[in-house]
């Protein structure tokens, strides 16, 4: 499995998270995923995803990793949500970026447990991976993936510090 992780960090701006307000299930079985597709793929829990953002249908990596992607219903995007369609999916939790706090608050007022993510750095990405691991009851796998990411970054840093070595091409890719 190939997971591209750096791309989801690029272009982020500061946003307030609802970390202190989250009351989420552990080992969630029915999750609607508006963001963080690559991280969820790394955890191996696509069988628990009952809804996705319509943008996910255009993600080439996901199309390869999740053959049944187009059969997963979409209640909208992380910007515009069809609340009736979302509620009909009966999710245990909703994963969304925190960049639209009014949408997050609206979903919470409707009684939906919401996990907000907005990684601005690799440290944030690691933290969010561990939070997703907790949500899905896959904490050990999340720690394993975080360790693989750190190891890959260390290899890139080492390769980049050797002046006689040809610089690596491309971004971070994990298998």
C-alpha cells in the first residue's frame, strides 16, 4: 500500500481545533470521512467508512486503494453538507477539517460526534494520525505508521545532508 502524506499538510493555515470539546467513540464502526483519506488508508479501516466527501471520488490514490470507492455514499463536502443525507448514514463519528468552525458546531448541535483535524506541520500530522487511531481502535497501527513516517523522514534528512549523494526526488511515499 502506498500512502502519500506530505500533500495533505501543504497550504494549511492556523485554525482552532475542538480538541478539548471532543467526546468521541473508541473503536468506531460507522464513520463519515470528509478529510484525511490517506491516513485512514494507512490504518486499514476503509471497511468502517460509510460516507465520504464527494472530492474523494476524484482522488487517484484512493481509487487504487479502495476499489469500491464510488459505491460509498457522499453527503457532501467538508464545506457543504447535506445534513439529511449525513444523518441517514447513522455515523458513530464524522471526521472533518476544523477550517469551518460553524459547520463543526452545526454538526455537533445535531448530535454528531465530530473529530476535527487540521495538520499544519508534521508533528500535527502525527498527532492527528494517533487521534484517528484512537477513534478506530487502531492505536497500535497508528503508532506503527507514525514510526514508519519518522523513519522515512530520517532517511530523507540523512540523504539530504550527504553532499556527495544525489538528492531524493519526489515527496514522502510509504509502503
